[in-house]
């Protein structure tokens, strides 16, 4: 077949030379690189020691070099035939994996993944007949049947573990060479197919010397070895030169009678106003031309369009705002007044039966309230909620001691976890003994009623001792009822007045206190006629009495102009507080926390006997919690993120984490 192709190609060349008196011969030379990718999969190559049960597949691509020299002659008007000689390098990489058993020093056997890598490098001489088609003066398409003759070759085969990564062999190496040498059963001739595009960039005025950029594709049709395992394809890139013989440098140039060109120009200008310029700017926007030929006279008419931008006077943009205050009794006034009322408050809160120690200490932390025996004898459980200076969490041992004292048949277990070491076990036991000692000495609880348990392993990052009571008589929620004075801030009715000729782009209304932003409303488009702000959401009465609030309106129109209003002022004085005498209103509050599962309080203990609620407040712990809640349809009121809620006041240590995400269920009956 190969001999037939060469014979037919030679016969066609002789025929072309016989038909033409003078042959326009072209020669070229080019060099470049190729991005090579191996093809096909195979089990093994005879003569290469490879595992019998694996299948080698193509691995990574590589880059090789090539160079060609050639010549061609015309066959038809745009078709030329020729041949070229050259050389190229070819690299092919394959990988295969297998699962192998590995024995450990302890006699255990596990399976690991072993990867075999086979890399071959070949340098080949090229002889290629080809056909060249030139559809344009600047582009050529060539197709050829290359015949490659390998002149040097070698291969390398290695193995290494990839699962687990870095596993070493018996000799300590992480990669071993299993075989290398010349490719066995190498083929004498390798055939293929090739197609490429060539650009033709003339370097001389006579167009006989060209710079030729090259891009192409080639594929090996037969294998480098006679077993058919090693094949590849590549994308080639390069550059070269092409020279055409037989082009006369002094060909006479046909001339035509000299033409007379008459050109007329018409101009028109459009004037626009723009806020983007500070002075007049004129620019050419378009040009159109037409021509009429009358013998040797060419009449050309050119139409030019210009645009002039003049500075636009700024559009009118101004804004102001007016404030009014809505009070609990429904009245509206221009003066901000505080509203105070006595409230009989009944609260139920869950108790976290934990004592969290500091680092590696076994001493009860000072933040936990510790009584003497005489003080413990007179202390009552409801005092844990009415102590204004200390959070009830730090009364946890006093609540447990009080309940053990009033329930003689009750008992509990003090539970702690060690870290798996002897030191950790001793530290956990000493912490339990600190809690046990306090309950025995301050509340007189017998040691037989306080069990001790140290479990192996630390499931929590906090060093705590937990009070465990399966009956939940000792760790049920804490409840208390008391009367307190509450001060409420009014709701602010903010009424913006905006004039914008260009139209609004965006706006914002921000409330500041002592230079700090406490609340912002912002949006795009038109400014709403009224915004209602409940000051109680972001401020407390004491802060407002100390420092006035400034309300500022900021505007930006569609032309980019911006302005801000004179600030509105919210100032309150202590004499504006109403009388706190009279019959107190009634309010029931139930706190529901979201702690870890092992600390959660059954809802039956919190809501037993509770009636319908008038409102529910949700306190998110993170922005994710808040985002999830806002997407839900829950009929509850969302507090701002990280609000200083009453159930967090007084927490100073790691106990804060237990009170981050919460809901407060409220039933309120206010006096008229």
C-alpha cells in the first residue's frame, strides 16, 4: 500500500511537469511544538514486564518538538501537490492501577492501591506527500499522509502507592522503577494522517517571500510498536518561511489614465446636555460617503456627523424630614416622652445544670455565687431571678442545694468526663469533689445523696460538671414573680420631604447617637412618605436620657448628585417620665433556649398550664439563624442580632454560649 501511494504521487508530479512549460515551485521550512496526548488502552506490551491484571490508560499530555522542510507545485488553480521531510519527538504516558494486599508488622492485612506508570519517548524521521489548497491569498489548508521512521526510542516503567499516599516499599522508597530500555517490537514505519492551516503574511512587495504561522492536527494510525499499544494524537503550533520561485520582481505595472477626484464635505452637529462634562466637548460620531464616476472624474460626497456635549446645570435635589412621636395611649405629639408603668412580672426560665470550670482548675469559679451555711439557710430559690447583680446561672448550685434541702428523698449524680489520661481523670474527680463539698458544707446535704461519676472521654470542649437527676425534680425550670417599674420609649414617625428633578436612585435614613449608627433604613427608588421606628428595638431609656438621637436623611438621584438633610433631633428629659403609681399590669414571660440536646428542657415543664400568648420574641444567635427565620412564616417578632436581652445580662464567662439563641413567650395584660 505504501509503495502504491509513493508511485501514484510520483506519477502525478511527472504529469504536472509535462503539462506546464514553467513550474511555479514553492519551498518552505517551519519549526514548532506539539501538544501530544496518548490514545487507546492496553493490558500489556510483550517484552515489557507489566502486571497481567491491569489496564493501562492514557495519562497526561506532553509537549514535543518538530521541524519540516518541503516543496510543492501547482496542480489546479488553487490546489498544489508536494512533499516534505522532517523530524519530530513523541512522548506517550500511560497509567494503570491495581489493588494489592499489604501486611503490617502487627500481622494485619489491608489493601492498598498501586499505580504503574509507563512513559515512552520516540524520535522519528518524517516523509510526507501532501495536498495544499489555497482558498485565499492569505490562507492555505494542507492535508498529508505522513510516514514516520523511528530512529531512537526508550521507555521507563515505575510504580508507587497512591492510596494511601506516600506508602513506602520495603527498601524505604516511595517510587520504584520496574523496567526500562528500548521499546520492544518497534515498528519500522508508522503511518498517520495530518491536517493543518497556514497563514501567508507577505514580507516583500513582489509577494514571493512569506512568513507562515502554522496550526495543525496529526494522528498516528499505526502503533509505534507492532503490537498496536502505543498511539497518540497531537495539536501542532509553529512558524516558518515560504518562498515562491518564478515571480518577476520587475513586472510592468499596468496604469490607467489619471483620475480627477472632487470631494465635498457636509457636516451636521447635535447638541446634548450632560452632567459628565465640565466644559463643551465636540466629537465626530459617524462618517458616510458616496461617489459618482464620470469618465476620469470621481465626485465624492462625505457626510460627517458631530456631537457637542455641554455642561448640564445640576438638577434640583433637596430633602428634609419631620418627626412626630406615637405613645402607648395612641396619642401623637411633637415632643418625645417616656412612658413608665409598674408591671407584675412572672418569669419561668430553664436552668442549665452545669458548673463550668476555668481551664485546668478544680476550684469553683468565683462567678458562681457561694453562700456560707448561715446564708444558705435563709436563702430562697426565687431570689435567683430577682438578684439584679448576678445572672441566675451562677446560682445553679444554690438552687440545687435548696431543692435537695426541701426534698429530703431526692438525690443527684455529679457527672464529669476525663480526657483519657490519668491526670484528666484525677482533675475531673477533683472538680466533682469541689461541687459535692459545697453542697454538703453550705446546705448540709448528706454525701450518700450525692453520687459521683467520671466517664472516659471528653465529648464537650468545656470543662464542666453536670448535675444529673432522672426525676428532674432538682433541675426543673426556675420561676419567680415580682413587681418592677418599666420605662418605654415612644415610636417615632419619620416623614421625609423630597424634591428631585432627575428622579431618585437611592436613599437612606440613619439614626445616630454619639456619632454611632443605631438604626438605618435604606432602599432604591422613591422615598416612602412615612417610616415608623420603634425606639425600643435598638435603645434603652437610660441611653436616650444621657444622649440625644440625630436622624439624618441622605439622597442620591439618577444623575449621581447627592445631598443630606438637616438632622432631626430626639431629646428626652427625666421629667418627661409619667407617674408610676397605680395598679400594676400583669405579664407572664417564659424563656425557651436552644442549648445542646443534653441540656434541653422539655416543653412540658416550661409551658405546663400556660395560656395563649400575646407575642413571641425571637433572638437569633448568628446571621444564619436570622436569615433562616426571616424566610419562615413564624408569627413571632424578631429582635436585632446580638441584642442585649434581659436573659443575657450578667453572663461573663463561657456560659454565654448557652444563652445565645432563644425565644421569649409573652402574655401581657396592660392596665388602661
